[in-house]
C-alpha cells in the first residue's frame, strides 16, 4: 500500500514538471502576429461577401414579386438558406458544449472559431424575420406553411388534432424561445471565453463546463423542436420522430466544416502557425468523417422505418421526393452527402492536409445546403425542380453569404484562440500518435 | 529480407545461441532519446520495452506507418460485398419469397445486413490483423528468462538489439548501447 502511494506521489510530481516546460514553449508561439488576424484583408473579404449576399437577396425579392406564384418559391428557398445559417451557428454551439463536457484538451486551439460563429445566433433571429413576415402578412398563396392558411386546413381531421401545437401565435412564441435560449447559451460562452483572454481566470472554464451540462439538454430539446416547427411543419400531415436527430447531424457536420474552412483560410494567411496544426485538422477531419456517417445512418434509419411500415401519411414525404426530377436529387444526395465524402475522408492524408480538408469541407457545406433544399423545396408543388432555378440558388446563397461574411468578421475581430485557456498548452502539444 | 549479408550466428562460451544485447534505462525520456540514437545508428532488428506506451516512440524508433488500416478497409469492403451476395443467394436463388408485399429487388432491407457484416469483418480484421502484425500470441520470448527484464512490467525500460540485425556485433553493439546511456547491459541467449 505504501509503495503504491509512493509511486503515485512520484508520478504526480513528474507531471508537474512536464506541464511547466511545454507551457513556456507554448507561450513563444502565441505571438500577437500569429493569434490575431490582419483585419484589413479579411474584413474586406467579409464585407464583400455580405455585400454580394445583400444584392442577391434584393434580386430574390424582386424576382419573388415579379411573377404569379414565384413568391412562395422565393420564401421556400430563403427558408432553406436561413436554416443553413442557423444550422451552422447552432452546430457550433452544440459542438463547443460537447467539447467542454468532455474537457477535451485538444479543442482549446480550434474552439474560439466555434465560439465566434455561435455568438452570431442572435443575428440569425434577424434572418428569421422574412419567414415571420411571410407567416404574419403573406397572402394565402404565398404562405410557406400551409397549416397557416385557414381555408386549406378547414375540415382537415389531422390538423384539428394538431391544432394545439400548430397555431401561429404559439409558433411565434416558440421560435422566440428557441432564439432566446440559444443566444443566452452562446453569448455566455463567448463572453466568458473573451473575459478569460484578459483575466486568465481558470474558473471561467469550469463555469463554461458546468453550463454546458444543462446547456446540452436545452440545446438538444430546443434544436429538435425547432426542426419540427421549421422543417417538419412544412408538411403538417407528415411526422418523423427521428427528425430532430437528422437536423442535429446535418447541423453539427456543417458547423465542423465551417470551422475547418475558417481555420484553413487563416492558416493559409500564415496565421496560427504551430498553434492549429495538422494534428488538429486530423481530429476535425475525423469528426467530419464521423458525422458524415452519422448523418447517413440517421437518414437511412428514418427512410427505412417509413419504407417498412408503409403508412400513407408517413410515406408521403419520400413518395414526393422519389417522383419526377426530385428522384435524381435524392440519388445525388446519397452519393454526394455520403458515399463520396465517406470514401475520401477515410484517407489519413486528406485529413492531415488543411487545403484538401477545406475542399472536402466546402463540398459538404454545399451538400448540407442541398439537403435542406431537398427537405424544403419539394413542398412547393406548383414549381418543379429546375423551374426558376436562379431563385432557388439565390434564396440559399443570399443568407449563406451574409452569414459567412459575418462569421469571418466575428472571428477576426477577436484573438483567434482562447489565449489563457487552462488547456491551451495541452492543445498546442496535441498529437494523434497514429 | 533486406539482409544481404550472410547471417552470422553468435554463440556464448557455453554454446548457446545469442538472441541479442539488452540495455536498461531508468526513465521514458532516456529510453526515447536512446531509441533515436539507435535508429540513427542504422539498426533495423531491435525493439524497446516499457511498462506503458511511450507517446511518439514510433517516430523515435523510425517505424513506418502501419498497413493495418488499408488491410482492414479492403477486408471490410469484401465483407460488405459478401453480405450482399449472401442475401442475394438467400432471397433470390434459394428461397425467393414475397414478404410483406415488398418488392423482390428492394435494396432497403438488405442494407442493415450488408452494413453489419461489413462491420463484423472490419472489426475482426482490425483485431486479428493487429495480433498477426505484432506476431501475437507469443508463447516464448528469450528476454523473459532475464531476471532484470521482469522489471519492465513495473518501472524499467529496455532496448534490445537482436543478433539477426545486419549491423549487429557483440562488442560494437554493446559499446553503442553504453554510449547512449544504457545500464546493466547483458547478453541475451535464445
């Protein structure tokens, strides 16, 4: 017994030594030039993206009013774009809370990017305004959610049963609650992390970790219900209990891809040298692979159960998407969202080369947008796939460009890593050893 | 394989075949730096022994990256293919039967089984392949006869250079191990 405790003591002593050394070595890498971005160039890039995004949105509005029936398609495409932005920000919130819960040392290096993007969630509420306006003052023919059209749902037995949940006032309250909860969590985490940059208070990390415990529960429930309200509700007859997980899988995947893209862009600009290394890209690449598989797993499970039980009100969702040209989009999604990235991401070299990984990340982001498009757009039965395609592209690209521009702006406006995170030295020394 | 030189068999005065020369180290750091020097000296047939994994040791030893992932990938995909064939055989050739009014050529019910058999093959290949590449199980090892070697399961670290190495020479190898900081250098018999 005494021998055991003696060895233990020796062990902890040795650990104290090995901690101090890398910490000194680490500080020399954290020169201000390496951990802060050159605001000029990246700000110009972000301003350019937001400007183009704004123009695209203006054109979309003009197109939406230009033709009979185009309004509903415009708002549907915009809705997919809005959910793309919310998904990325929400995924960033979820992933950082998961990393806090695991006390993941390696994540201290890439975490600031996630914190910055998640802190845009209050601004995503502004992106929701057009959808809200459509729900409140849109004419019956342009309303995106059919259950909001009284003449359409009159006498619908299924609707009568769901009326307690599906009424506009409650829907608005719920949407406000989601944004309120997400903003609270994201802003707290971001502010604590920024505060730690100055004070170096280690207890802020403990606080963030404690909040992440119940924060994850709030996140899981609110994101699932948001996906029910904003996506599943598009066809109010249809329901899938797995839909929340499906939205979560796609969101977290797109969040990791955005983080990889931003970090690869920064490292391409000569930033974060020896701070965010191929080891970190390797880990984020593994998470991209894992969530690609997870998305496919959930997508298949959802399809499989509905296919097997063969109940008309459930199969309607896939029936619609297996007819006409939507069928080709379904197959494209299986190949582009799963098969190709899965096979590519299996290779170690891809995950450890930031430029290659950024390329895969950009591809997966596009596929995530296509996935949302595939859920939202077929609901507009009056317009087939390919009809007024420019509106579909603009509807998604507009909010996405504005959002990604904002994301870059937010990331470069702060130190690129949590400077005084107690786990930072561990992150800097991180290696995969495989 | 790469041994172009004719293999020399060394014998002790008692007539026993020499397996190699072992040297002991007190800390993982000593072991790590010694391994780097042994690697740089050009030895190929040697190994390090420690009570726990020393991170980065494969780099210090100059070991190539394992081929196991490639093998596992190939075997996993083969397994998935076999799973598909199995179901094709059962539901099309051996017992064609309509179940629940589903189409005969439906891919949906085949997917879980294909996936699971793929996972099964992958898992077994990863485990058994790891054993094979490490030449496990190993029922006998010459080092086990050494009294001092047994402390490797507790608090000592050992490098053993084997006599089958092309560069092995009883005197020169011993001197090299001494120069890199090895203590209690001993000859190991087969």
